[in-house]
C-alpha cells in the first residue's frame, strides 16, 4: 500500500515534465522507478485497454479505431506513432493524467510480450507479420514464437483476440482458443498471379509443408490451406467483399460484421488499407462499437503523416507514401500502378537505426512493377546510390534515374523535373525528415503525428 | 552465343536477404552483353544435374527452412554438387548457403550435417549476433579488390586446416568476429557472409562470377557509373 502514493507523486512530477512533448522519455523514467507502472495506471482506465501489433499498418489502424471510437464520446489514451515500446505506452498513460476512458496502444511487434503482461488488454489485435528489419528483429519465425508466448500467457487469458485469418502465421496463433475474432478479405478478384518474391511464412508452422494458396492477396496473405490438412484459413466473422480500389485516393468495400453489412469507402488507398480497415472494424467490434459507428469512423479517417497524404508544393501535388519493408513497399507500388499515365517518383532510402541498417530489402520490393511507367525517379537518402542501382536493375532506363543524396536538394530536383503529380516514397526516418522540411516550408499540417 | 546457366537452390526458402538481387544482377548483365542467361530453381526433393548448369547459387534462410534444406541437400543434391565443384563449376553460397557448404553447422544444441564441399564447420558461441556493414579484401587472381556488404549471423565459422578464406576483414566481423578472415574459397566454390545483396554493390565480382562460370576470357564493358557509385557508398558505410 505504501507504493501507491509514491507512484502517484512520481506520476504527477513526471507528467508535469512531460508536458505536450512527443517523447517516450518520461515513461522510460517512470518505468525505471516503478517497473509495474503500466499495469497500475492502465488498471485505472474505466474501459480498460486495447493493444495493436503488426509489422505493417499499426499507426493507420490505430487512427481508424480512434476515428470510430472518439465520436462516441469515448476518451482515448493512445501513444504517438513510433513511440510504441513500453516507454511510449507509459508516457501516454502519464500524459493522460487519469482523464481517459480507454487505452488504445500500438505496440512494437518485438516488445509486445512485456507491454501486454502489464497492460492485460481487453482486446489484442494481431494484424500481420512480414519480413522486416532482420538486423533489428531477427527472423519472422522468432517474432511468431514470441507472439505465441504472448497468446499462451496467463496475462491474455481474459483477452479477446482479434486475428487476421488471411495471414497463416497470425491465424495459427488462435488455434487453441475458441473466442478469436477473425477478419479477412473474401473477395478474390484482386488476387495476385502467385506469391511474390518477398512472400514469407508460406510453409505450415505445424508440419513444414508449403501452404497451397487458392488466392494470394497481399504478400503471403490470402486463402490458403496446408495439404496435410492440419491448417486451413479460419472463416472470418469480419470481412470484406466487392473491393474496389480507386488509385491513390480511396478504397471501397462491402463490410460484414456479426451485426450486419455496410458499403464503406475509406479515404485511404490500396488493398493494404482495406486490411487495416478490417482490422480496425474487428477490433472496434470486439470493443463494443456498433456497425454504424464503424462505418462512419472508417469513412472519415484522416491519414497518418506520410501514409498516402497529399500536400501541395506550389502548384504541384505531392503524395507521400511511406515504405519500410518489401511487403509494404509492394502494396504502395501496386497502388501507384492504379494511377494513369507516367509517374514521377521521389524515392528516399535511409539506413538509420529506425529504418534498419541493412538495406537489402529494396531488392525484395517489386520495383519492376513500375519500371516501365516511370517518367523519372529521383533517388535520395543516405543510400541513394544503392537505390539507383536497384531501379536500374528493375528495368528503369539509366537516363531516367537521378541521384541526389541530400534530402532537400533531392526534393527540389524531383519537383523541378516532374511533369505531373510527384509521388514521394520515403523510408521511416526519411519521412520524419521530410515532415520537418515541409513544416519549415509551411506546407505541413500542424496536427501531423 | 555464350551461355550462363544458373541453378538457384531453394529459391523459395533460401532467400531471406533478398538473394534474388544477386540473381537479377547476373541476369541483366548477361542480357546486356548478349550472353544467353538461363535460370532454373531446384527446391525440396528435386535432383540436380551437375552438367546442366554453370553456377549454383545458395542463399540464406530462416533457421527452420535452412534445416529443411540441409537435410534435403544431403538426400538429393550432395553428390551432384560435389561433382559440379570437382568439375570447376561455380558453387556460390551466401550466409546460410555458405554455412551449408561446410561439414556441419550448429543449431541450438544440435549439429546439422552440411555438404562438406569445403573444410569448415560453423558453431555457436556465447556473444551477440555479428551484424553490420562489412568490407573485405580479396584476390581472386586479378589483384586485390574489395567486397562490401552487410553481415548478420549468429554462427561462427571455423575454417579447417585445408580451407582458404575468401578474404581478409577490413571492417566488420567476418567468419568469427576475431579471426580476421571472411568466407571461404576452394577453386570456384565460394562462400561468404556478405549479403545485401552482394553483387549489385560489388559489380566487379558479379562479372568475375559470370566470366568464370561461363568460361569466357573477357567481358564487354558496360556503363557502370551507377554501380561504381554504389560500390563506393557500400565501402564508405562499411567504414572505408
């Protein structure tokens, strides 16, 4: 009992220091003094907490869930994009100063266990696992094993699991439980001709046989079964039919949940955002939102910074599309292909720690898809020269490749050389640098997070 | 018409570090020079004909997949690869593929037998994974040159008394983190931890592989300005 007032004083002092800054430092300090602070602060939330993890789409999915729940009057506590380890979650709880109803946290896939053990969330959304930053996270199987431990742990015994039926590695996590809420895409008209080069986890985790795919929808996501019969895609209760992708603008689909069916248009492009929307719809369903609230929230979600956001550089529109791993990059490239005519690209490859020091992944991304459609590609960033070689071997004629490593000079070169809209494909730290640059030039929205 | 026939082993499983980039570089550079490039994959259960290919490529894989491949190699491919190596064909292993070339590698507390094409074995030791940009100095007969790439391996590869390293570590970890050596070379059997993929950023080595495997005296010059810049950058990030 003596620890309680001490924690309260610590929280008070730290949250005053935290102010409105976007750092996870106050949370880290708090956790050093009170390692169980996340558990104790989140236990006070009247509606508990929900956690989201995935390789791709965490930030966008959290934004969608927020767009669904906030209009209902639920006061959400959520962590800022990127601040998704324990320190970031603790900081968010500190900042809230006890004024929130429900915690909504995106959590780094590698550190999920530690956060969930404390958070004991009401609902846990595990949306996808793709090859990503092997130098930081290790192999995909390692992450899957860690997630299995989370799912099997006593701290999630009361947690509603929300899983992607179309990702075999993720769907398999729920085999031993009977209350999993699965989501997936039923419409197979957008199926790819086969697995892409970057496809992962295509072998049954139980018997090692390669899965048979009846339809590949995105990376290794799709409709699959194991030939030995020990794993099949679960039937999703939240699903999309009749998917219609409209370039880099939006995506429409018919959403079904246990409550019924609605046609939904999400103002974010590509099949990957249909998956994000389904994940958000399923999590919101698990948290008690109505189908009307879900449909309305998805229709009005604003893009997170760099995720299909369009800004105007003078007269020229520039659409920012974050790329950070092969699966995500491939979906961005597929979405760009839906645009008409030739495409001007500003591609920025950094190798800072948050990007992954290893830039191998650009050879797994299918830049070949766009090679014949590019009017010009300006390569920038700390590894610009290697990105340029990737473009050349993807089939882009060398005379259409411009290399300007420094970001600001690269942006100006790309803008000067563009004939139509410019599409910027930055890696994570490049996207943050671009945000600062645009903000200095007065074209950034102040609410970008 | 000159020809380069490449056999990619387990392209569906041993591809973790974008190994297709290495194959793509070979393919494009052959095409630009009018060399007939053929690529065939050989996965689990498929036998290979040592006569039918000039270069055998083995990439890296996840632990579980690498173990599946190790077992399959012994059952269906070892004799053919040994015959190919003895006949002077190029056998090129990267990362996990490099470990498979040796007598054995350790996975947890188990020892998984390998091809035994070269005199080495890979063990686990206390200590971190060896991760980072790396540059090595090699001499394949045309004078000293540099290979630059990225390494990421838990295994420590110990060369036997009859094995020659591929090169000397200039920056980075190499085979063990302390031996000062990287990779292995036995005639045209080459193994290395450098991925990244390796060939796009070391275009001279891509051409050495093409020349050696296709048994061509020389290759026509290409416009390699972008590739030259990428090589300089890869060396620079590796600390040179």
